[in-house]
C-alpha cells in the first residue's frame, strides 16, 4: 500500500498557476477584475522546506560505479564526527491543555508559524486551516499589501459566480428569442380567418416589423402567458422590486422573473417588501400601513424623504422630542470629538489548536512539544498525556475501564502510520472521513486520499468473546465513495488490528507496537468503464 500511495504523482501547485482575469459583464469598459499585483514573498518551497519541526543530517549516498561518492561519504562522516550537529529538536514548543475543547492550544506566534510551516500541524481557531486571521484583518483594513489565501479563494469563487450568471443570462435571452418566434397562434375563429393575408407578400408585409429586431407580438400564448411587459405587470398587481440607488420599479416579464437576470452584485442591493408600523410603541401591523418605507414616503426632487416624515405626517422612527430630548442636545451627544481616541491597533488573538493525535505525535514521536497542565502549570509526561488522551476520547470521558479499542488508540495508530510514511495527515471532517492525505501539504496541492478508520477484531480472544466490528452497509460505503469521487479523491479503508487487553501497565511504545494497520483502496465501479 505504501508503494502504491508513493507512486502517485503530486498534482500541480494550485498557487503557482496563473489565473486568467475574468471581466464582469457589469463592470465599466477598460477595467477587469484582475487580482492586484503586490510584492511577492519567498517561494513556497523555501517557506515549507522542513517536513517536520526537526532537522536531520543524513549521510550522502554511496554509488559503487562512482568512486568520488566514496570520498564524499567519508568527508561528511568525518565532519559530523569532529563537529557533531546540534541535538534535535533544537526548539521545543509549549502548549496548554484545554479541557473545554479537548485540544492543545499554542499561543506563541513563533511557535504557531513554526508548527504550521514545518509539517502543517493544527489549525487556527479563527481560520479554516492556516492560522492567518491576523493577515486577513490587516488586509481588510488596508494595512497588509500581501496576498491572503482566503481572499484569493473568495475572488476565484466570485469570478466563477459571475461567469455562471453571464451564462444564465445568455440562456434566458436565447429562450426569450425562441418564445417570441413561437408566440404566434393559428387563428381559429371566422373573423380571424377572414383577416388572414391573401398572399405570401401580404403576410411578410404584415409581420415583418413584428419579428424584426426581436420585437414582441401582442398575441396570446397557448399556456395563457403574455409577452407584453405591461400586461404582466398588471397581472402581477403591480408587485415590484425596489433598489437602494434607483427607485425605478423592475417589473417581472416572464413567469414572474425580471427581464434581465440579476447579477450577484445586484442581489445585495435588493430590499424585501415588508410591512412595519410607523409607531414604535405599536406591536401590531395594520393593513393600512405602507408596505415599504420608500413607497409611502413623500420624496423630494432627488428621491429622498422630506424631513424624515411619511405621507401621513408621522415619522418611521422616534424623534428627539418623542424621547424627551431636544434636537440640539441630541446632535451634540452624537458629535464625535476630534482625536478623542487613538487609532485602533489590531492585536493577534488567534490560537493554534492541535487535536489529540497531533499533540501526542509531536510529544511522543518527535519530542518537539511540551503540554502544560492549566491547573498546576507543570508539563505532562508522555505517559500521563497518553492516558489523558485515551480518557477524553470517550464520550463522556472515563477514567477507568480503558479498552484497547478506544477511539484515540485506533485513530492515532493510523495517524502515526501515515505520518511515518511521509504523508501530511490532516483531519478529514470536511469530507466525511477520518483523515486526509497530502503529498506535500495543503498549500501545494489538494489531498489525494481520504482515509476511513475501521477496527478489526481478528484475534482469537475477540472471537471467543463474540466481539464484532461495527456493521457498515453498502449504502454507507457507496455514499462515502461517491463523495470522494466527486471531490477527485481516492477512498482508503484502514483496518486496525485490535490486540487483546492486557492486565499489565505498559508504556505507550509497548502498547502501540501491538497495533497493525492494513490498507485497502476502494474505487468506484462504473459499468461503462469497468466491463472488462
């Protein structure tokens, strides 16, 4: 299985692919929605050079066909023997155990960046994955000129949305042209038959103006609809949509829809037609109340309400006199003082959250993390942390009767297995699986494999006890596999062999040696592709 996974080539870097700027159909001419060009930082392969928060110093390879490689090997060995490299890990990060979230929180900004850039451990509590909330806040307030991954993702989604809306607009225009051409209905009455033209020349002369330029025919349609905007507006009893900038009503024309499809940029400016009472103290809505503020207010020449009063002379909001205050006093209370407060300083409040498996891997396998007890302030030993992770993996947590098939042991065995093979293992709750496997990391490519962890009770002791694994239906397997196929990922079933319980108190290393992992790749079977 390891050879099969390692043989799959990594996908191209999604951040290095140049994007084609998509021009919005409603943007002014000469301007496009291209991404702003700013100062680019160092390349990704330099930022994420270390695959783990430790450094290794391997000796060079020896090739028998190349005698020079022997001298290179001897020189490197002598150099490390004379001046040995520093002990690793050179930096040990600190985290605090959080019993509320059942995770470990990293507060030091340097440790947060180090753990993310050297192995992609944890996630930001204010971010989806990478802890970059501070950069997003700076970019939102115009204090950060670099690129933020979430902003680029949102911009790509907006470009795709505009493209889909433009495609839908063209489809509606094509449908409308077809309906206009098919709007003519054959006459059936005597008067209509006598009114028919006597020759083909008269026919072309009578209907050439109607069909020229896509004009509408004021003829009834078999399904009872009409292509006349005025008739549709009267049929809908004058219902209209009012925007914030323009008070011109947009009357629906076909099947209750507008003559042109609304774009995503226009959808945010629409106002719902709601009824409200002009009196604040009233809690009931009268039928005589205006449906909207604009429809009942008396606008002036510029389309604004005069003195904030409605048509009946009442105000939609409480006036200063209604509250017992004078107007000048209220205006003075809302007048901001010049230089009263200093400029708001953005403080980085984001933390890095590590799940149980990531925490124990950093403590037990790499030794690059120490976890502090919030009650005593002392660090947990690896054995105490191992017991704590097993206890809190149950719902509700338990302190006694820990079984060899507890959720933490099963999931950590799979996590440690794939991490030791060089895969970047991340939680897969987004895709309905246990783990996601990345070739180099989330910033380089999408996950290639989705892992489902399943316990296997093949030991004779479990069979004698009658213990059976949780039953899974074909419907469940097909659902999971269909989701991963849609997301262009391969489903991997990881079976963990559960050892029989032991009465001895073994260390974490001795316990984990008894677990074995078997992997199976599941691919979707299609009848038209997999017949042979």
